[in-house]
C-alpha cells in the first residue's frame, strides 16, 4: 500500500525528485544506539512474566476449555495466576516432561515412552463425522470413512448414496481434531491432499451445512441441526454411546505433569476434577469421566 | 540558535524515518533467521519444487501453493484488469465532472472495505452461486479470483487514471488537431503514452492480489494439491501461513516462515519491476 502511494505520487509528478539526506557519522551512531536501546527495553519488558503462576501448555483442542476452567478458578481464588498456552499435544507433553510448564494438555493418549509421566483424564470429547442433512446416507463404516478420506471412494453412489462427487473437508495440519481423526479413523492411510481444508470446527460445520455433497468431522459437542452426524458401524454419535464406549470415535483430554502435582497446581487440578469443574466442562459439551466407565 | 533548531528538526525527522525502515529490516531479518534453516535442511529445490506438503510427516514442498498463488492471481488479473483499465479511461476521458466526482470516491471506498468482509461476502454469495450453477464444492480458484479481482480494482484504477491524467495536454490537443476522433486519440495516443503507468498499476494490483490472505482463506478451500480446473480448491502461499500458524511449532513453524521468504521475494521482485517500469520513460 505504501509503495502504491509512493508510486501514485511519482506518477503524478512525473519528475522524480529524490532528496538524499546524508547524515554525518555522529548522528548515525546516535540513532543506532537509540534503536538498540528501544529494542532491548522492549525485549526485557516481554520477558518480565510473573513466575509465581501456574503455566498450563499444550493441545489447542483442550485450550479453550482450560481457559474457561482457569477463569472460573481465578474468580474463586483471586490470588491465583494461571497462564494457559497452546502449542499442540506433543508440545504440551514435552513441556510437562521438561518442566517448562507445570501442567501439559494433551488431546491424544500417551505413547508408550510417555506413560511414565503423571497424567489424569479431565474429560472425553467425541468426534462426529457429519454430512449435509439432505444427504440420504445415515451410516458409514470406519473403513468406508477412511476410504473416502484417502480418495479410494470418490462418489456417494459407491457407499449407497445418490450419484455425486464427494467433497471431503478436513482440518489443517497440526490441529488436534485432525490428529484425533487420523489416529482413530485413517490408520496408515493419508488424508488426500485434494481435501478442502478449514481452520476451525465452526467453518467445517458451516461448509457441510451449505454443501449437499460434503463430508467433515467436528467435535461432538458442536453438532447442531444444520448438519447430520453419521452413525458409525450402526452406532449413533451421541453422548450416551460415547460414555458406554459403543461409539468409539472419542479422545481423552489429559492433564500431564512431570510427577504428581503439589501446592498451587494440585489445588487447580482438584478444582478441575471436582463436581463444579466437571459441570463446567459438561456445560461446554464435553463428556465427564464421572459420567461413566468410558474406555 | 537558529541553526541548532534546524539541525534538531532534521535529526528528529531522520529518526522517525529510520524507525519505519528499521521495522522493515527487523521483519526481514527475523523471517530469514526463522526460515532459512528449514530451507537448508530440506534443500532449496525440494522446498520450492516439492509436490507434497505434509508437515506431520516431515514433507515440506510448497510447489502446489506456488501454482495456487499464480493461478488465483492470474485469474484475478484476467477478470479485474480489463474492467479496471476501462474504468480508468472512462474516469479520465469520458465522465463528466459531476459523475466522476461520485464514481471516484466510490471506487476508493472499495479499498476501504476490510478483506474479511470481502471473504465473508464471497463465502455467502459467490461460493454458493458457483456450487449451484457451475458445480464442484464452490470453494475454488474461480471464487478466489472473483473476490481478488474486485479487491485489486481500486489500486489499478486510481494509478492508471492518474497516469492518464498526468499526460501533457498537448498530446490530446495535437491528436485532435490532426483530426483524430476521441476514441482514436485514446487508443493510439493516450494509452501508448501512459503505458508505463498502466503497466505499473497492473503489477501493483497483482502484488496486492498475491499478498491478500484473509479473504482468500475463506473462499479458496485451501486444499494442498495442484488444481486441475478453476472449480477446484487450491491453497496460496499466504493462506498456507494464515491457516496453519495457529498450531505450528518447531520445524513446521520454520517452514511457514520459509513460505514467507518465498512470498517476500516474489512481492519484492514485482514491486521492483513496477518501479523499473515507471522510471524507464
């Protein structure tokens, strides 16, 4: 824009009067010192983060819920400072491991070499595979969904629908929802690069609601009547079926720590796992481990 | 005393000017520091011409996005440039003052609409229209091109109009004196004379289109594959950064900065070319 304006000016004048100012050396060094000072003071201002608070970092799927919990907790305990950061499940587990954060958040189960860490499941989240309400398909098998997303099946008629090209919609690389979908559904297959990529649950839902030939996946708590959640191997995508384990597209939300938390961190954890904390999560559409056996 | 004041004011203005420049330098240096390691690791050729972008499996190839950027921008230029040039000719040669005083600010207003509004409008009107009348998912290169074509109109129109208006009056008077009609004058005298300004206007418009992110994220579909038709979704260099930065960390984040380097270089080349065209009289 700036260069555009400059050019506008240039063209208008049609003569290019360039005023070159030649500052002497003294001014130059004074200027550079000043800029340096400004930069340094900015940097030091940024690093002055309160070190007394609890740092929670990790999965961006858990992050919004953790933020709500932290807000509620800080209302009850005004002296507490909780800093919630994103970064992704793996980064969160790593941060807990190295101790850079007091708690790590993960929206995937721990791998074998991570099992030595202390962790607790704060909630479960179901994953719904959604299509447009006008789509006659009611039920797909896991294998069919995997085939659709790896472009082995490209037409709705191949799975019993009307003849139309399937528009697969996925989340961007790095998203926890995509991660969970790949782990639970895709197995070793890759999501086709021809899939449309949207950067939020809401955008995926909106697109599926608009496009009769689209298929997408979102958090179960966010399914509304603008889209239709498919049955999986004949099991409906409902909270009840996630709780009793018959609908198996679900993922745990974990809090992870280096060792069993103490002090401030333990107080916050106790709040998260208390009936009040769990009620907050349930109100947000998640499934509490208190509700049933789960997996 | 007077000299001192002069000197001080000079220094103050120099400082302010330098602060703007130093921000540019800081951004450039930062992008390069963050992005160059991954280019070195993957290899420049593999990065720029790699066909697979799959950060979770360590594949960083941005060629599909370069193709995406080029095709969307080309589409926007094909749709937008003829309209913009005609509009600037109309404003500078045909329109009565009363009319051009309405049309000109209206076009400038196009530039003031935030890009997210363009994107939202595209998502609600352009995308469904393409899906219903032309087929495909709607989110497509065509949708992106239409939105970008509208967004680059004000840039091209205003610069092209200024370069037409700034031609010496003698050109037109001479042409009329030789018995040329108005259209002949425009076609064979004014347009060739203003060529460099108009070309610069088009290049700057293209630069604007390549750099646009928000509106394009919303209507382009962001698929990381080389599109086969204008109705296919695609991803541009800017949207690659915009859509993935939220979750990126480590190498993935570096790769996004490296995407920024490629984008920066492309835009710099375009701007330098525009400057060159205007200066070469």
